[in-house]
C-alpha cells in the first residue's frame, strides 16, 4: 500500500457526498456528514465509530469490530488497523454508518 492506512481510509470516506474531514479533539482525523460524526481514525492504529447499541452488539458478535477501547459499554466500536485488509473493513463500517440502514425503519414496539 503506497499511502498510509490512515490516509487510505480518510481518502476513501471523504470522497462520499457530504463527508468532511477535520482534526479530531482526541487526535487523529474525524469524518462527518453534516453535524453527525461517522467516526474517527487515530493515525495508523485504530478507528472508532459510533453506532446504536444494538448495531454495535451485532458488529461485535460478528467479529467485525471490538467494543470501544475506552468506553466498552457505549455504542462506540474500535477497529484495530494492522494490515491492508483492515483498511477495507474500516471503510465498510464507515459506509454502514454513512448509509444508516437502521434509521429508515419505522419505529415499532419491536425495534424501539
């Protein structure tokens, strides 16, 4: 990979409609769409992304992410970045958060 893991992720995600990038308050780069943070990347080490708790639980159970490294009981996940393949996995999670398929479901007693 010619560019760093960080740069590859930021380049891919910031190319989507409405996505902006800026320095994150705890270091790294934050990616947003409008006022909503999609997540942030801490250098070439880890990406942190917010999800509704039920979605977070599904991602962790499937092995696609880990509970957040500082706030493990929150809806946030952490994804270690160690290999080129991790970049695609992180971008895929950013895409899930960007598209927010859970936000399109009507509210019922089953998914409240």
